[in-house]
């Protein structure tokens, strides 16, 4: 009986050790190697570098507040665009605080972009994403900001519209989501750094 228990214990320890080596060492090493070989940029965070200096990730929003830049979605992540505090505000659609915040953002967006009262404001211009870190804005949001940015930068609105079109990403797999514009990449294009 004791011999049987010791034998079962030995088998269990060997199986656990083998599985630990396989699942905690070999398998992750294989996945890492494949990712580095086939998806190097994505596996390393889709980092964006300018002159050898990492300035961000194309997967994370950054705060652009100057009038000469396209602005990302509002963020509820920490102090704004804080990846450590990623998350939404958790305010529901009937929350008076959310309603007041959106009204303030709509007024500020209209004033900043000199929009008439009848112009519809895209939802992504005045509401934060679930993570608070969404790097994309809708095409309509970018087009509404184009006039302001063109005026401040002294370039034609048509040239900006072409930049927006070149940075517009289509639907995922051709059917999911909406076309969108990566704000960081668009702003870098305008600065001539990409």
C-alpha cells in the first residue's frame, strides 16, 4: 500500500515537473519566437519611434491639446490617457453627471472647431472609450477638426483631407466596426516625422 502511494506520488511529481517545463518554458518560448519572427512590431507593443526615440504606441491614445493637432477621444483613464489606470467612467446613460459632461464637451468642441449649432457632433468626439485609451477617432470627427488644424498650420484643408484619407483604416475583416483614423499617426504625418 505504501509502495503504491510512493509510486503514485513519484509519477505525479514527474508529470508536474514535465508539464511545468513544457507549459512554463518550452511553449512560451515557441510562441515568443513565432511572434518575434512573424509579428515583430505587434509583439513588441506596436511602438512608434521618431529619430530612434520611442514616442508612443499606435495602439494607445495620447493627449494632443494644441489647436494645431487633431484631438483624440476624451479619456476617463486616470489623469487622462494613463495606461496604468485604463478604464471607463462607469457612468450609465441616465447619469446626470455623464449628461452634463457630454453637454460641456459638445459646447467646447463646437467652440474650438467653430461649428454651427446644427452640425451633428460625432459621439466619439465627446464620449470616452471603454478603456479610455482608444487611439482612433471616426472619420467624421477628423473631418470636423480639419478646418481648425488647417487654419492654424496654414495649409489647405484639401491637403489635410488627403492626409486623413491616407490614415483612414477600414473595417476589421471588411465587416466589423467603422472606418477610423489613428490620431497619433495622423499628427506625426502633419509634423513630417513619419
